[in-house]
C-alpha cells in the first residue's frame, strides 16, 4: 500500500530538512510517496529543498506565488498516486513517529478519514496558548454543530484520508479555511471518521507559527457558508 505524504511548506528553512529526515527514517516500514509543495518561500527554504533535500522527497512543486496552505495541499492531492494521503506540516509540531496511529484505522479497513487530536490521549504535548486553544475548541464546536460529528480537534493539521475519498470532493479554500472545508464536505459524504490522540509540540509566533485571528475568522465563515 502506497502512502502519499503531502507537505505544504512556506518559510520553514529551520525545520524543512529536519522533518524530511524524520520521515525518511520511517521509509523502511512504509511505502512512501513524499510530495513537498513550496508556497513561494522567501527565507531560503526553496534553495534548501532544491539543493540539500533532493534525496528525501519524491516530488517537489514550486508555487509561483504565495497562495496558502489549502491551495498547496490541493495541488499535492492532484498529483498524488498513493492509496492513502497524509498531510504533514513542514514545521516540527507534529511527529512522524505518530504515523502508525494516524494510518492504522485506514489500513485495517475501519476508517475512511483519520484526524489527529492534540487534546486527547497523546503521550505528551506542549502546553498551548490559552486563546489559541479556546479558538480551536470554539471552531471545532461550531463545526461539530454543522456536521453532527463529535471531533475534539477539527483544526488539527495532522490528517489522513483514503485517496478515493479525498479526491472525489471539490476543495476550494486556499488558506487555513481548508480544515473546516474538508471536514464539512467529507461529513456530507457520510464517510467513516476516526480520531486519535497525537503528540504535539506547538511553537510560538516568534518561532514561526503563522495562523492568526484572520484565519480563525475565515474558518468561522467557512463553517457558516460551506
């Protein structure tokens, strides 16, 4: 079974090589297709990918301008050839050692979609900022109202999908609105959702965290209108 790992990346020069090496260390136990989508980075990330990391990925897409995470994930989905698609952020907040947790329910035929959860059952997690956690919980609550799901962490960026399930929906959100959009559209398909606790090592805005209040408002808008 082939697993396509899609890595949207923007200005992650400090972490991109590290995360790719972590994924490479797991290759002996999985058949990976690693797709990196650079979203027009300006901090040297693109140079690192093209010159220092060629051995660690299968395909590299270079966006001609900064479109956003949702756009980059969408482009990765379009060229993927795996049976399962897994989204891995280019920072170090999510640990590839949790891949077996994320993938096992799909591989065993139980789930069509698996979401990681930063709020339940993980071995360890870095304590979140209060307001960021509150925003995540509120967005998850409203998304659950919309979908009649009972997710604990809809906004978590660590997600896996059966390829045929994710490819049959029309995704349109270019930025962080991707998270509620994909949840709502898959829920309408009545697919089987699972959720597993994951390790989480959240970073501060000084360390490069990008999601902000505008993204939270956009996510709420997506929940209301999609």
